[in-house]
């Protein structure tokens, strides 16, 4: 159609915004021979989450818009330790496609990583702008504290506007990646397949036996092999009855997890983003 042709034509003087090319460039960065479990996917997902999870619905502050984590003090917040790895990794993509905002790039990278690791298609659209300084950084301690329990998880995700079901689905991202002692103080992966997006996290939570790890680090739980871990905040999902209902569901029904996760993660990355109102 004429409309289709016009939509695909770049505006005079403006570069064509080829998001598929950006997606490809991100995909090409994921495999990493010498990093963690062989993929930068998990840390990119964490970047998208930490950029977005500062949102406060009451004041409308925080969230992915602005990419304020480029600046101190947010870049120095303890919760963001290690995320410079992800931000630096994406710099060549930003250099090759300078028209994309950092805020769009970081969130798109999270979506692309999940999809490339076998997860569901994440709803994503552009529209985030970058803020020019650290003046707009959200206050510290908006992200969840792993040492705390169900009440805290509900407070933090409730502040963003999520319900119990969405909260459990979102934390299911812990099927990916691992904890690093030099970042959070915690150690180890949640699953034996930390570069594959699946419902394994929920199966481990329910079916494995968890006990306190004996070490001089912060309280965390380990399985019998000592290889897998859970944070206190992870255990809260089975200790809280209302949360556990969804852990049961997602452990049994991966399709339900994928569907709910995709919707909740898409929503997370759009919190506070001023998309133009639909015509
Ligand atoms: Zn996480 N997360 N997270 N998370 N997270 C870590 C790692 C990862 C919590 C938390 O304290 C921690 C969500 C929710 C919550 C990922 C994604 C998402 C680590 C380890 C900690 C301590 C960091 C390190 O040492 O490198 C808590 C308390 C949460 C809520 C209760 C949500 C929601 C996520 C996405 C949707 C991912 C992918 C990782 C692994 C990062 C990596 O580098 O491997």
C-alpha cells in the first residue's frame, strides 16, 4: 500500500531507524567465550531490569526513560554493581546506530537477549529519550533487597504497579545468570541452564531441597550439590502462600510463565515512558 511504502521511506535528512539492524547487532554480542556461562545475555537482562525497576508510580519518577544509570550517583548505586559490563558492551552498537537512545537500546537489548536465549517474544517499542545529566537520577534503594522477604518484594513491585502474579513471573528471570561475590556478595546460579530462558527456576525452587549455605558471605540458600543457590527473596516466593500459588503454576506450565513474563517484562520496560497518546 502507499502508506506502507511511505512508512518504509526514510524522512529526508534523517537516518532510517532500522531497529532490526540494531537487534542483529545486539544478538551478535551475546556469545562470550570467556565470560560467565558463555553469554552476556543475563547481564543485559539485568541492565534492562535495573534501568526500569526504579520506577515509582506515585511520583512518576524513575524508570527506563532517560537512561540515567549512565550518570553518578545511579551508576554507583550498590545494586548496579557489575552493570558497567553491560553498558560498555552496548557502546559499539550505540556508535554504529547513534540515532537510538541509550534508554531504548538498553531495554531492547534485554528483550533481544531473552528472545535469543529461548524465551518468549517481548513486546517492545521505541520512544525513550535520554536525559542529559545525573540530575534526574532516582534515589538509591528503589530496587529490591535480596536479603528481605515477601513484604518487601510486594512493597517494591507494588510501588511500580505490579500485582502478585506479575511479581512472581518477573522474578522467574532468575532462571538466567548467576550471582557474583564481587557484585552483590552472593554466589552462584539458580539453575543448571543459566543461559536458557525456561521455567527451571520455579522447578528448582519447588522441588530441590534448600538449606542455609555455611560460609562467611551473606545468608543465601544452597541445594545438596552446593552448586545451585536461592536468595532469601527467592525463598519468599515459596514461603508466602499467595506467591507460591504462582510458583506452582509456572513450575507446571511453562507456557503460562512465558506468556505472563513477556507481558510483565514488556510493562516493566515501559513504566514512566511518555509514549505519544494513541490517535
Ligand atoms: Zn535479579 N538479582 N533480583 N532480577 N537478576 C541478581 C541477578 C540477576 C534480585 C536480586 O537481588 C538479584 C529480578 C528481581 C530480583 C536478574 C533479573 C531480574 C543478583 C545477583 C541479585 C542479588 C547480582 C550479581 O551478583 O551479579 C531481587 C531481590 C529481585 C526481586 C525480588 C527481576 C524482576 C529480573 C528481571 C526481570 C538477572 C538476569 C540476573 C543475573 C545477572 C547476571 O549477571 O548473570
